[in-house]
C-alpha cells in the first residue's frame, strides 16, 4: 500500500509539473524532480517503521523477479507509473538519485511504462537494482539483522559473506525440461520478432540509438567451452543487434579464435534479466577464460543453475531469466557500432567494425521485466563476489595483503591495504596489479589501519602519509582500457582491451626512515584517545547513542 501510494503520488506530481510547465515540459526540467528524494525518504520511513512486512527475506535468489520482490519488501524499490525517455527523464532521474543518496545508497527504480520514440511502451523497466550496498547484501544472502543504514558496513558484510565461500567451488548446471522453463513461456520466430517493440532504452542523447546493455552473450567453442559475458549491444533493426565484445575480452577471444580456425558463423544466445549471481559472473573477471561462469554462479548460489536448451542450437541457458535472444554471428563480416556512454562517465568511441547477430528466435516469460543499466551513472552489478575472490587469490602472492578495492564512485582508482613489513614494498606490490589491471590508473596503497572501503579515509591517508616526491612511481605505456577517454592509441601489442595508459602508484603508507620518513611517525589523535580511554566510545554509545540515532533520523527525514 505504501509503495502504491508513493507511486501514485510521484505520477501525480509529474503530471501536474508537466501541466504547469505546458509546452516547456517538452524539454525535461531537471529541477522538476528536486522534491523526489525527500518524498522517497518519507515513504521509506513509513514503510520501515510503521508497516511490518512478513515477506522480507535475504538471498541468494533464484531469479531476477524473486530478487526484485525482496528489494520491494525491504522498502528499497521506487515505483513510477510512467516516465518519458524521449526527454531522457529516466537518465536524469538516476543522476538525481545518485547525487542525493550516493552510489551505495540510491534505491532501485522501476517504471511501469516508458515513452520511446513517441510511443508509450509497457515495461516494467528496472534500473539500479545492483546499486545500493544494502541491496547487494540482500542479493548475496547477508542476514537481515546485519543489514543497516551504514552502507559501507553493508558492503563489508557482503564481502565477509563472499570471502567465507573462497575458494569458490563451481557446481555444474542442471538441465530441466522446456515445459518447466519460465523463459519459454512465449516463443517468437522469424517475422514474429521485432526487438524494437520492446522497451530497450537509449540512455544518452548522443548514443547511437537504443542498446541492450545488460545482455549476457553465451558462446561455445571447442577450445575454451562456454563463455558468458556482458557486452553492449546496439539495436540495428527488428532482428539484428551489434555485439561489442571489446578486444581481449573473453567473448571476443572466443569469436576471433573461431574465425581464425575457418568457421563462418557462430551460434549464440543472449541471456537477459538473470539473477544477481549469474549477472555478476557474466559482468566480471571472477571466472577465468577456461572456467564456466554458470558453474561459478552455481557455486555462489549453493545449488546448480537450472538451464534449458535453446530452440535453434544446443546452447544451454539459464531457465529462470526474463528473455533469451537466439541467433547467429557472422564471423567473416563486421559493421560500424556505437558510440555509447561508458562507465567512466564519458562517451565511448564509435567502432568501425564490430560483430553483429542476426536474431532467429526470442523466448521470454509472460510480461517480461526489462533491465537497463545507466552506465557511467550508477553501479552495474554486485561486486563483492569478485572482490572477495581477488583478495583470496592475491593473498597467495602477497601474504601481508589486507585487501584490495575498486571504488564504484571513483572509476580509475584502485585501493590496496597492506600490513607493511619492509620499506619499498607498497610500490612493489601495487606495480603487480598495474601491469594487468586496465581499469586501475591511480593505485593507492595504505596501511592496514585505513578502511579502503571509505574513500575519505584513503584520501586523508594520502594527505598525511604520502610524500609525492619520494613515495610515487609513474608507469608509462601500461595496459589501459578503451573506455578511458584519456587512453593513448590502439596498438595491437598491449593485450587486454588493447589501449595504453600511463599510471601513478601512490605509497600512502607511513613512510619508514629508509624511505625518507621520520624516525617516529606522529600518532593519530584518535589513537591517542583510544590508548588512554579504550572504552570511551562504548561509554558514549550507552549514554547518548539513542539521542544520536534520533538526531540522524530527524536529519534524514
């Protein structure tokens, strides 16, 4: 009831804003939505504090639908009746919510219908369902009692949950019958297919049309087996989509390898609307090229991913997804593709030659749910499984590693915490990551007492412990990403994603005398307090904790 009231109220506000602005409403007025964050806080407070919802549960979840139900039951889904994407209202709304609540705090948003190319198209279309840290905690199965208002703590609880599963043991998928597969409820073939009728969005005005940007491409080759990867897919016609598997990505390695072996066509399928773990494994490098993403997803789920055979090939795909797009990728022909707004927050380049897929069959659930990623605006997928797996593997190489983290709100930065044992090791260890991790352009190493999941703490450590002249290293011609707008050239010799970038390593650990630091590094004020009065914060909590909590809620409201 609370969600329905909020949805109706927002729709009412939008309707009257448009009516009041008249002809001006044809051009989206960003300030029209300025009140939404405050209204959201009020309705969220009502639901959390006045309505006891017995359907609340934590993950892992069997499907996207089950996950969305849990998000809504926990008061973290913002429903909107309709939104005009011809005026890029959905895009601007996501910017506004991220600005207001941050990358780790903004709610998921679901629009019942969306205006596209002058027509109102039925959805629903959901976005930011992987954005907030408390929602990620739900997805990975953190106990509800351990999920609170502190989003950094929520993320760290997710990380702890995922670390307990390492090393992850894959579980082979389980094939089920066509009759039992929800993704087979509706089957479209040949001329019945018009993918342009579905509510896939153009996210940015400068994008080259509408894109499927949360599709997971499934390919199988004789050398590396099944690969599942998330790539941008421009809609090029009723039965044709581009497949931008960037150079060096596992999907591109599979397709180019088959072309080199003389194959002309690759059968492929696009998974759309998958559960959180299948999507995360497809969107990250958690699985190595020789590993099966669906097996790894099953390991995190604790049960096999249920799969079903495609209509036009022997490819097995998850049965509980919203949609499967089947087709053929010509391996001896390519077409121009892009541009598209990428995750650095800048426009990605147009490609002169990219693979494309001719669609043969689409199967989907009745009334499918559509998923749009506002790339470069919000978080794209749950990251704690991949981060936990990376920490586990890298600690074999660096025993005194405390943790590594790629902050979602600071794309291009890489944080690393170590239990420092000797002079010079911070730069030495960071350089190992810089050589293969294209996204890491500014690598910051801190001591074990710094919380790498709190960006402000890391920046403060840089200000107090880093000497740029003696505790830095510049790397020239290191591996970079093509989506970085400042990347240098496109040589074939650089491997992953084929772009070069210079990088800086920042040693923000306490500098030892051998590194040019002081004989005795000054202690932190807070440490001095705790050394003298170790129980002081417990005393404060017992005396004034309730007052502080009430003040915070008053401020939030």
